[in-house]
């Protein structure tokens, strides 16, 4: 059978049609003649038959590199990784081998600040000093007054010897103890018939004290000694007493304490006037005042200078 050239050309075009359709993104017609090219539905699997196993995934390309997110082959995990901490190892603490920073660098509470140290005789080294006084004084056969105010200033010499000078004001004028007393009373120091005439009332009490401190501590000094006091009126004489000051000194130089003095009053004059027989009425005599007990007590509050500075002990924890 012989074909013409036109027949051969038609057969070539038909053979090329599927390739052209695929190149244009189309779907070649199915052999069954369906326009969509979908395969005919498959019959359902009979009941009880097992589902076919899924096809295994293709192996990763052998490029020599591990998959992303995984350590390379032969990588050793860090020490202690995946293991429980040893017994006694508290929760939340760093793992073994962790470097602990030195104290004061943010790990744990800071070390306690060391206590300051002062010399054992710091109280006596706080010198000179000045105090405010509230005192009471009683000198028998002279005067007594239980509310005087004043100041005192002093110093400790060689941290042992105490020297003080003070001045106080009487808040009210004290009366003369021997005024209007006569020999007919309990006091027979005046001649018969004479009565005491009141002397001028004192205004200021002043004096001082010296002592030696057998007890000296960081915050306390006891320096007993001798005290002397007198007034601005010579008729009342003076007082010489045993002085017993108890003084406390804080670490910032504040001073407080009290003092008790016990001794004798001596000296002074009293004017006596004759008031009745056997003397001549109106006659006056100047007589010596008799010695008598004396007492002085004061509370003090003040400030001391040159308190020794604090020294902190050398510590490995605090530099």
C-alpha cells in the first residue's frame, strides 16, 4: 500500500500533539478519551485487608554535613549534661566546677562590715572638753541651794590626770544659814545675847577640781580627786571636798555623767548684833564662821574634742 505525502504529514502532526500540549502546561487527553485526563476510580479495598505501608523517605544526600540543629558526628556532650546533680547539691546552685566570684561581686550577701576599734583609753584621750552642769550645793552654817546651772571646761593630761574649772549661777538668792540665829537657840556659836546679821547673798559659785584616773576605758573614766569651791561673797568662806566624777564618752565624743563631792566648808565671817542682855543692845561683833559639812552634786552633759578616729581591722573579705 502506498501513502501519499499528505498522509505522512498528518501522521507526524498527530505524533507531536502530546509533546506540544505538555510543553504548554496542558494535560494530554487520556487514552480512554476523558477530557480531564483523570484516571478512572479504583475499586475499594475489601474489608479486613491491611493498608499498604507508606513508602520510605529518601535518604539524605551524602554531602558529609549533619542535618540542621544537630551536633556533628562524634561531638562529646558537656560534662554533667543529662545527669542528675550529686547528692547534697542544692537546687538552683551552679554546677560543679563553677567559678565562684569573690565576696562583694554580686554573688550572695555582702560580708558584714567589721566593727570599728578604738584605743582602750579613748575616753581620756577625748580632750579638752566642755560640759553643761545642773548642780546642787549645801554648805552648813553658810547657805544651801539645790538648783544651780553653769558650765565647766577641762582636760585630761596624759590620759590620766583630770583638771576642771567651773562656774555656776544660783537661780535664786540663797539665804544665810546663820542669820537671825542666837545663842538661845540650838546653835551656841554666837555669844549670849547676840543674833546673826545676814550677809550679802551670793550670786556665783565657782571653783575647780583635780584628780587622777585609776579607771580608764574606751567609753568610761573615773578620776577621783579634790575639789574646791567658793562664792563671790567672802563672808561664806569656801568648800574643800573629795571629788568623785563618773564620766562616759561615746564614740563620737559626746560626754555625760555625774559628780558627787563630800567635804568641809571653812572660813568666812558673820556679823553678830546684841539683841538683849547681858550684852549692850545694838553692839555688833564680827565673828568667824565655824567649819561644817559640805556637799556638792552635779549632772553634766557636754562634748569632748579630739576623739581618736576609728580603726578597722584588716580583713580578707573587705579591702
